C-alpha cells in the first residue's frame, strides 16, 4: 500500500532540487558575467527551468543575487571559527589568504561575483549588506581594541586588495613571490589591523 505522505515528500524534494539548481546556475553565471552581464532567462535556461520559476523561488534577479552572495559566504576559508580561535590568528589568516591566491588556484566564486558586479549600484548595495552581515561581523568579533568595525573593514579591504593584485592582476612582486615570504610580511600587517588582544 502506497504511503499517503510519499507524494508531498517527493514534491518537497523536487522543489528543493529545483531551488538548488537555480542557485547553482546563478552562482556560475554571476561569477562569470557579473550582475549586469546576465539575465534571469539565461540563468533559468542554465538551470533547466523557466524564468517564471526563478522568480517563484527567489522573487527577482535581485533576490537571486542576494542568495547567491550569501551562499558564496556560507563556507569561509579565512574567517572560519577554527582560524578565529587560533592563538596565532594573524599568521593563520595570512597563510589562508596566500593559499587561496596561489598561482594554480582559481579565484573564489564569491570574489569573482563581487569583482564583476561592482559597476552595478544594485549589486553593490546587496553585496554590501551581505558582507556587513557575514564577513564584517565575523572580523569585528575578533577585535579587542578601539574602532573594531573600522579595523574589520580595513582587514576585509586588505584581503580583497591582495586577491585582486596577486590573483587577478598578477602583479609580479606578489604572483611570483615565495609564499613563505608573503605570509611573513602579511602576518604583522593583519595583526596590527585587527589587534585581537589588547596591548598595554
């Protein structure tokens, strides 16, 4: 005898799979083309659905972009709980930053999405709100001296600038540098900006 709950469960699973497919397609599209470079129809086609389905699940292109940005921040590499709890946090952050920008590493989706969408006021507003809620808040939580929000924002600027100059622009002094040297140089900079422990 067929369970009466099987159909609703299947519908729920299908809805979750459809939403995930749209989110994945949107993440790839925004990373490759930026917010203004791709439309809902193209994302829908990539996901194998109609544009109406994208709007049904995310409300609009803006809603989808916001969810994509949030999704790209869901598993941080630098601001992880383990890294933030490390005694040598500044060095751990530096090692993670140098690691994700290695010569053979692809730029992270989240960075590409933001980098390619900065020309859009709408995308910039959405990204700013999501960054403040996630990365900004996480970085602020480790600062133990004055101006924690400003220090956290400076740290995020350092991270984004390093990614841009080393990985996207390929500045020789950074792209061809010994990773150990970069870690040694970045560590005191990060420590000075964040000051995770108060100084006398």
